[in-house]
C-alpha cells in the first residue's frame, strides 16, 4: 500500500481558493474536524535521519545550480526518509530530487 506525506500547502490551498462564504465556513469546519481526528499525532518529525538526507539534498542541488529552499528540502527529506509519496501542488520545486515520489492532487485523476 502506498503511504503519503501531505504538504501543508495542500491543506491550506483548500482554504485559499474559497471566497468568504457560508460554503467556505462549512469547508473550514469540516476540514478542522477531519484534521483534528485524522491527523492528531501523525505529524512526522524532522529527525537525524531526515537531517542527513536534507544536508545531502541541499548540497547536491547547490552543486548542480538548482538550489532548493529550506522548507521544501525539509519536506522532501522527511518524505524520502520515510519512503512516502509527497502530495503537493508545488511539483516544480520538488522535481529532480532523487528518491522522491510525487503526486499533484490537482492533476491526478
């Protein structure tokens, strides 16, 4: 079974794309309820294993002239370390990262 790491931006994207309305309020309430029930204590740590992958990733990307921001490198390192598929809309900043599997939920059917 494939396991996933959901980029926090995927969650915030749900809120940003909705105009202020009753629908948005309902969506926010449903999301809060779901996230508190489904994701409580399921945040993955940036541990020493992820830190090693992070350092290698940042150094490699700098060497090839494609630097990566700190936050994206940390997210990628956690996904690679935990062997998880990263779910993000921000595919362009994560391409060409060795060992990283990606899914864009806005493009995948």
